[in-house]
C-alpha cells in the first residue's frame, strides 16, 4: 500500500496531550449525530466544540464516560475517549457497520491490540482478516517492537483504512462532546 502520513502520528498525539493515555474508535458512520444516537446520548445533551475545548475535560482515570466525536473522513467518524470506558464497539457496529478500537497507556508502556467489530461481532484476530492485509503488509513487525513504534503502525493502518491520517486540520476540527450514559 505504501501510503504514509505527512507527520508522525504518535508525535501529533503527544503534541496535543494524548500520548500518556489514548483510546479511540473509528466507526464507519459518517454522521456524528448518528454516532451519538447509537451511544444513547439525547440531542439536548450534545455540545458542539473543538478539540481544544474537549481536551479541557480530558481525564482518563475518571469514571464518567465522556467522548468527543468528529467526522473523520468520508464514511467515517472518530470517537476520542476523554474519560471512562470506551464506548461499545458492538453497539456502534450494528447494521453492518465497522468499528476499530485502539488504546494505549503510555504511562506503563502498553498498547492494547487493534480490535475490529462488524455488525456487533468482534473478531479476535483482526490481523488474520484477508480483506485488511493490504493495509499493513508493507509494514515491518519485528518481535518485541517498542510500544511507540507499534502505536505508530496501528495509527498508520487506521489512516489507510479510514482514508485519513491524523493531521493538524483534524486537531482544529469541531465535533460533538458527549457524556455517555
């Protein structure tokens, strides 16, 4: 595939305060209000805001489930978990949608493997699904890869699948701030 981002993805996350703890979901639903509805957030409980405003509420260890949802690319939304548990990939992927989850805890140098859910069913070994192999077959995967490199590779894979890598424009975009019940 050999498509790479203009800037290091992990570097952009770190620059914007996300490397210490990072959890995101990419879902094949373009309309962010549809995503909010799937997360059972009432229309009156949705606040439009930019990334910087959302990040002012970034508190990964909080029990309150708060996310920021923005339109990521044509056909895709991105859900950044600001606090609490990640939203349900099973609920997001119903009706033949796809959801990809990625989480990293930089404080303990641990990455949780990229996970894939389609139509409410999680696939335990995403890297064995033939239709997705072209998205990573040109990336090297040595044993005991450092967490930072593994995160970078997973972000490249997600950029290739969704059609958009993180970029400075993404960090300037507006989305919906949601408190998930």
